[in-house]
């Protein structure tokens, strides 16, 4: 596709030119804000989106056929509710009052009629728009006009509400703007949607042809879901870290460390699914779904639902994995271990069970193992239910499986007498969140403990380590690097572990270690911190949670 070629070749040049023009890429965090609570997306949204299969080739009869297929295939009743009409649905010109309109040849019955059709089928209506002047297809000259919401936020929000829109995908497709510009601009539409009074899932993407700001902050104050990466493609591994296009393994690498951001009403979005679109073998397709389920990711199918083969149906309709994904605690799996080949994730569930994923990232079959204590289920015999086969087994220690290359085995781990797992609800967005008393004692728990930090001297910086999650045998921490009364240009944070802890993965920083001494320096994008501002990096570690005193130096 032309668009993809342009995107692949031009983007690095554009990004480099911008970086040169601005002298440095200066990104700082904005002041912490409260999570968006608009009542929707209490569990990860599920549905279908037109882009992955159809790109710009959409019209109302296609969308209606897809809606019919979602109902007739049984997907709706499994929770797939939102039908999202992506780019290229609109008239390239606004009307004389500046209102956005559906394209009259593609959607001759109008967008309100489409919304009514979907609602009559028990489905929900999603639509695509951008905060800048051009949609992504307009930016790449594959669709005419410049009909973005810039300057029309309140008017467009009212129009969407009047059409019965239930979900807005809002896509920053531009290399311009700092992360703080993005936060402010995305917040405009958040507030405009709220002002309509209609509950609308707010799904944002800050990464298209832009520096990858999706993983750089917790966007839960702005949106219900936010893309963590550049666009997905139907390949296992494209070799990208976070660039166009992303394979499944590449997206998992970016999104796993962001687990602490997820919760009811706000989820990391690793992009629409590629299941049923070729390009991967069945093991990889299953792994894709299992990992999305474990990461509490929105489950937005991207295949042609009218012509799904049975292997695709088996994957998309796996009730065990849907129940794990739609669990009312809304937690994203945290990483238990990762040796580069064998990666283990655990997700605490509302009835006290823990879902564990044994993921083989390597190229040949291997045994992936963990223990009941590492996932917070120690102290007796537990039952393992295989999410793919329903086979059960028991253990009081080792949890392991022989896993094929790129495969993921998922077990639901239950203590004797635990209440049966909830089956997925047909209206996931309305499911209530579980009471805190449902939490198992040894599962990930927030801890208020934080290391002391010394006051930064002028021109200097300070660092504070805070425990975000902990589980038997490991923990996750966030480190805040705070600039003093002048700006910081580059920083190094050091600490010493008190008792044999080891870092298993670290993000938004570069680590060097020897024995118990840890040194972390900034990445290129978060080295500049304005006076008085801060940035964060995070890590998961093995051992018992600790918050040693960290020192920060800036050259
Ligand atoms: C961007 C988004 C995609 C899709 C296209 C539409 O690339 O990331 O998901 O919406 O725009 O042009």
C-alpha cells in the first residue's frame, strides 16, 4: 500500500528534522490528575473495527453486514459490542455551519441511521476522528479534505452524541506537538464529550507518525483507553521497538511494563487484533489473543467477521480468556519473570483466582515454569484449569507447561472451594467492579511505601522509589526523578539493594548494574526536565519489595 511505504520511509526523516528544529526533545510529565471517571469501560471494551481489514474501503452496507455477522456468529453475546467505523467515513467538506457530515456516497442513509441500525441489533456505535486538522488518511493523501476536530471539538462532540455514538477513537496523526500539547488537546475532547451528557468511551492514540508518547505517561486522566504503540500489523515480530509497523511480540514488550496504569475505566490499548488475518500461525494467533486477554486489553477484532474460519472462531470465542480479560477488577497482568525466552505474567481476578500466562518468546518448544508462591497462591494445593483445553490438574508448588515457539499457555489457578469463575457478561461495560474484600491476600497490592528523597539543590535532581505492586517473589516500582530549581539536562539515578533484589525489566531508562549497585540513566526522550518538573521510570524486580534511598545526579 502506498500509504505504508510513505509512512515507513518518510517518518524517520520527519522526526529527525523536528528534533533538530527544536534542539532537543524535551518531555516532562504534567502534574498528576485524577483518572477519568465517565462510567464507561469498567472492563476493557470489546468489539470490531473496520481499519485492519478494509482501510478506507468502507460504506454503510459493509458496516451493516459486519454488524449482522457479529450477531449471527455469536460474538455479540460473548461481549463484542462496539462496531467502530474507522477513517474515511466523512464528507471531505464540513457543511456551511461547520458541522461534520457522513460521506453521502459511502453512507447515503446518514450516520444517525447507522447508529440506529447498530443499536437495534444490540450493538454500540463507534466512530473515528482526529484532534488535529487532518485524519490519518487525509494526512497521507489517501482521502481528500481536512476535516479534523481542531477548533470544532464541542461541535463535533455534540454531533457524535446526536448520532448516538457510544465510542470515539481519536487519533493524533501528526508529527507535531509535545506530549503536554497532546494532553491538553486530548483533554479538550474529553471535556466536550462529557458536556454532551452521553456516555461515550474515549479511545485515544498519541503515537501515529509522532514520537511514541503512548507509553510515556499514565493517560488514565485523559481517556478510557490509549494506544501504547504505533500501528499493529499481522506479523509476529517486525523487529521494531516502537515504530511502524508493530508485531505482536514488539507490542507486548512495550505494554507489559505499563500494567500499573490499568483499572476499571482506563486501559492500555495495544491496538486492534490481527486474529484471522493471516501472517501468523495458529499458535501465534492464540498467543496474541491470550496475551491481549491477560493485559486487560480492549478486545477489538480486526478481521472480516463475515468469513471467519473455525480456527479464528475458536480463538475469538474462547470464553475462559474472555472471562479473564473482562474480570471486574480490571487489572492488567504483572510480570512475574522474564529470562528473554520464558516470560510469565499473572493477573489477579475478582473471585480470588489468579490467571497465569506461560509465554514462550523463543523459536523452539521449551518448558516455561513458575510457582504458586510467585503468583500469590501459595499455602496449599491449587487447581490449574487450562484456558485452551479446559483440562485440570493440581499442584502445590511448580506451575509449568511445555510451550511451543511463540505459544502461550494460560492457567486459571484456583484454591479449593473458590467460587466458580464468572462467565463473561454480554454487556461488559456495565459490569460492576468487585469490592476490595475479594482480593486474595498474596496478590499484587499497592503499597504506600516510598524511599526518602533528599531535596534537590539548584540545578540538581532528586529521586524517589515507590512500590506500585508486589507479589510473592517480586515487585514493581516507579521512580520519580525530580528537577530542582533549574532545568535538568540528562540524569543518573543510583541506589544499592539491601538484600539480593535483581531487576527483571526496566522501562523509560537505561540500566547498568554490578552486584547490588544499580545505575539508571535517562533515555534520549526523557533526559530534559524543566525546573521543578519531574519524569518517571519503572521496573519490575525479583526478591522482596524494597525502597532504598536513591541519589540523582545531573551533569
Ligand atoms: C492511524 C491509526 C490506525 C487507523 C488509521 C486510519 O494509523 O493508528 O489505527 O485508525 O490511522 O487512517
